[in-house]
C-alpha cells in the first residue's frame, strides 16, 4: 500500500528534478511523501533471536529494543544512527578509541564505550535467555 501511495510506478509522474540520478529521484519522492509532520514521531522496533551452543548446551537469547522519537528533529532514527556515530567521533578525537583506520564496531575497544554511553540516553537492548526449542527451517520466524 505504501508503494502504491507514492505513485512510484507511474511513468508520467513529475518529480521536478533535472539530470537527477535514480537515487536522487527516489529520495525526492520519499521526502515529499513520507516527511514527518510537526505532530509526528517515529519509532524504531528491533527484535532479534539468537540460537547458539555453549559448552555442549543449546541456548537461545532474545534481544529487543523500542525507541520513540521526540519530534521531527530528534527522531528515533537520529538517536540510533546519528548519536552512535557522534559518540564514536568524539571518542576518537579525545583519544579514547585508538584503533587506526576504518573500523567495524566488532572489537570491544570500539563498541563497549559507545554502548555504555548510549545507555545513558536510554538506548539499550533488553536481553533475556529463553528455552531453546530447536530450529525449524520451515518456520524460522517462530
């Protein structure tokens, strides 16, 4: 329904951009139609299920997070994407993260201080260990 609402497949749709790339055209269409109104708030909902084996025992961990934006400027997306990048940049500038070059956030030196500071902003995953009921490849959402 949302794609139909955009009228994105209409070959006669006027976008109002000259010499634009497909990405620029899509961005214009989306920003014209899906921009938050002053009274709108966005929301991020994440839920992960991890099955793993530890010391011969099969286990499962569920991790979830719900973040609500404050308004059209201080969005949930800004809190969960922009804020971690800003924290990382400050930690690099202050010498708290010393790993050289482009880094994936998979080393403790990089991700632990960022996650710790994000907690102070209320950005945290709630984790719980649950009973491992097996893996069913026919129904992986269960």
